[in-house]
């Protein structure tokens, strides 16, 4: 199953997570089934020390599934394996209308670049990344060849994502 993928990229504190969250809300409101993949720093953990699942991993389990009547999660401890590629992670995502990918700056899927004045770095990524197809900024952007949206213009950005990914045709 190949997924429709659209990315949100940008420097630290550029507004990626907020933009991703607001796009998910808008696209789901429009009736689409949306999943997300977030690239995190190597030491992240979604499990709390002392939790049963944490103890299972600490004991050496490679995969731990936590399942309830409301949700389930699968954690995979890499041990000595290399980090999976985005394509490998996509093979594990259940069928959906769209996968929004936050981060993964170096991958080649279509992306929108988030820019905020408070970002850690303000060097435009679009100059070196042909897969960036638009900019969402909280400030005026001059001399840009790509479409530029206000970072809070979620309905317009969602329209753009639907058009670029082919969702609009469905």
C-alpha cells in the first residue's frame, strides 16, 4: 500500500508541530482519514519509567505492544539496528487518506516549510530542497518563487495540500 504523503519541515521552533496539528484537525474535519509520522531526537521516550511496558523493554523485549479498548501502541526498541527509513515506517502505517510527516528534512516527499521569526535558525530550507513546494510563515517573505501562506491560514494550506496530494480529486 503506498500512502499519500505530505511533509511539514522547518528549523527548531519554526511552528512545525502546531501547523501539523492544525492541518490534521482541518483535514479530519473535511472527512479525511489522516495519520502522522513525527521524526524525533534519538533519546525520546513515550513510556514512563516504572510503567509495565517500560519494564518489559528494560528487560530486553524488542517490541512491546500496549493494547486497551480505546487505543493500542507498538514500541520497537532498536537495540543495535539502524533507524528505519521513512519508507520503512510508512509500510507499517495502516491505510489512510493522507500521512502528514513532521520533520525528515532530508527526505524527498512534497513538503511545506514552516518559518517563524522565533525559529532557532532562519536560513530558508527551500533554496536547497526542491521537494519543498510552499512556505507557511508568520512574517512577510520576499523574493520567494514558491507559494507563500500565512502560517495561520489553515483552510488555504489544507486546500493546497489536498490539491498537491491528489486528495482534492477524490
